[in-house]
C-alpha cells in the first residue's frame, strides 16, 4: 500500500484534536467543582495523560491490537514497546489499508485511551487521593480499557470477527462501548466504593466557574470532530458523514436538555447547555458512521432528554457521582449504542432491517457493562485495601488543592485557609 498523504494528514490532525479533548475535559470538570478543588480535578485529567501516554506505547497498543488471546485481549508481548508496529522488514514505515503509517494509528488510538480513563475522574471529585488515582489509571487502563478495545476493535469477542457477528455485525464506530459505557460503569463503581462527599445532599455543591465549564464543553465539541471524523481512518465521505452527524446530534441534544430544564425547573441554564453538548457527543459516537443526519437528530435529542433526567438519579439512589459521569456518559452511551439497532440506514429496524442489529447492539452493551463493572470493582476494592481512596476529612473540608498539591487556584482561597489557621 502506498502512502496517502491526505489521509495521513487527516489522521494526524484527528489525533491532535482528540488529545486536546483531555485538557478540554480538565476545564469542563474543573469549572464544575468548588473553587477549593479545581486544581486537583484538572490534575486528575493531566495525570491520566501522563500515565497512559507512557503505558500505551509499552503494552497498550499490543494488548489492544496484538495477537488475539481468547477473544478478550491482545498478547501484551506480541508488539511490546511497539516492536513490529512501526517498520517492516525492509526498515520502511508500515502502511495500513488506508495509506496511513501504522505509527499514526498508534498515536490516534493512544488519545482514546487517555480520554476514557480521564472521564472517570468526575465521579470522585473533591475526595480522592491523587496517588491512588494515578495507580488506578495504570491498572484500569491495562485490565479494563485495553481488553475492551481489543474485544470491539481488535478482532475480539465483540467485533465483526466474534461470535455475536452471526446475529449481525456489531457496530461501534468510535467508542460507545469502549469509551463511554466503559467509563460510565467504572464511574458508578468508583462512586459507590469511594463513598459520598462530606455534605452530599445536605449542602450546596454548585459549579464555581460556569464560563470555564462552557469553554471546556466547546473544546470537547471541537476535539470530537477528530474523535468521530478520525474514526473513518481517512478523509472520505464517511469522515464527512461523521462530522455532520456529530454536529447535528450535539445541537439536538442541547435543545433536548434545555427543553427539559425549562419545563421542569423554569430556566434553561448554561450548565444544562454544556451538559447537553456532552450528552449529544457521547450518544452519536458509536453511531456517527451508520445513521443519517436526520437520524442523528433523533439520537441527539433523545440523549439530551434522557441524560437531563438521569443526572438526578444520584439523589434518589444516594450515590455521589459528583460531576454526572454516570448520567451523561453511561446513559447516553447506552442509548447511542442501542439506537443503532433502530436507526442504522442499512440494518436498522426503522429501515426494514429487522431486529438482528438491535439484538446484537443490546448484547454488546450488556457485555460491556458487566465486564467493566466486575473488573473495575475488583481494582477499586484492592486499592481501597492497599492504599485507601479518601483524603482526610480535614483535607476535604479545607480544600483538596491546598492539602494535596500545596497550591490553590485562587488567592482568596489560600488567604482564607491561612486566616483559619491563625484563628485556630
């Protein structure tokens, strides 16, 4: 295969866009927490970038796309440290079927691993030990993300080569199962294992900086064009379809979320708009290459409505998903994955394709939920026993930024803490 410079340029740009999403997530999450926790929240995203960025080139790529082991994971030693993944026997760069060097694909896929684990951090804001989080990142991405990526995209159990393909070929264009269901379930598990913040449900824990949240949402939306458009793996009509579907679904989700807020609460809010952006992006991720632009309106609008209601479930059931990772990523990720069974233009139920696609989409969603839930729980309880998850109550109340990182985002917070120490 000869090098396609246009496709290569698009994939390099897409990888860069997806990498930008994690700093965008840091801003989004950072604005949503209280002012005394913003730096810690952002550091959890940047910490994930650091850890996964190193791990991916060592064994992450091989575990995701190396020789299959039981349909669950790639052999970590098959292409350890990218051995055999960059050059052919003649010393030339390996080129994939789209005319793109394999090393570009490595970079693109690494950014997906980074953002997935960073998403989880929003569920345990304000209260988790930074050291325990960093260890969790390394273990979870190895035992949960890489196997899931292999099962869906690397020829494993949930791919077109797996056993469920006898029903219909599973569709996950850019990560409904691998990224959003995976991260959403992990977030729920961590929220339950780590426990609730002090004062949860009894005192207000409002976002401290909504402009920061809006900026983060804008960067996520911008970066998502690389996430979905890049998953076409070349600059072609599918990339264009994914771009348009991503835009339309996200816009529809914003409208759906704001409509729920207006009817339920009396006001359409900036936080609701930003959250609707993410819900729409999440829902269209698995479906971006298989539904029409009109179908994407339905995908996004339903996602906005579902997630707007789902974020309130934590108060009803008593789990402290601090920044609504479960309500947005798990709920909209499940909807987007299953919606393909209804709206896929070639195989969907509404297009005369029967129930086969719907059935297989439901199956892969359930498998992803169970796998992620079990693996994350085992990791979480092991770390709880060995390292502990919670900072001290004093650190949580005073502010995790100052207690853990010895710095604050705003001078007034530091001055207030010093004044308290003087009075004490």
